[in-house]
C-alpha cells in the first residue's frame, strides 16, 4: 500500500461538488481528511490517500479533471 498527502484547492464553482467522496467511490483508495478550511466561496483540504500507486494516480487525475487544484504536501508517493 502506498500513501500520498495532497492539498486540494476548490474554486468557487466547485465548492459544493463531492470531489473527495467521488475519489473514494470511483477508485480503490481510502481518503482521510487531515485538515480543511472551507467557506461558501472557496476552500482547501489536506487529504491523505492510501491504496495502490496506480489507483492513487487515477484518483488524483480524476480530481484534477473534476476542476480542483491538486498539489502534493510532502514529496511524492510514500510506501
């Protein structure tokens, strides 16, 4: 199992979208919210993803395709 910590930044038009829920539902990853600051207009979430590297990559790509900004918090994928 691999582990990746990322920060997701939500633009105003995506703030009400279930991006994190969909990542856990559509890909074989476990999502764990570590910190967050979300308002009605914008927000960010520090998220930990756990799973196989390929599934983590797919989940990150899916979140980016959904319109949020995804940045790593600590380096790269850690096994």
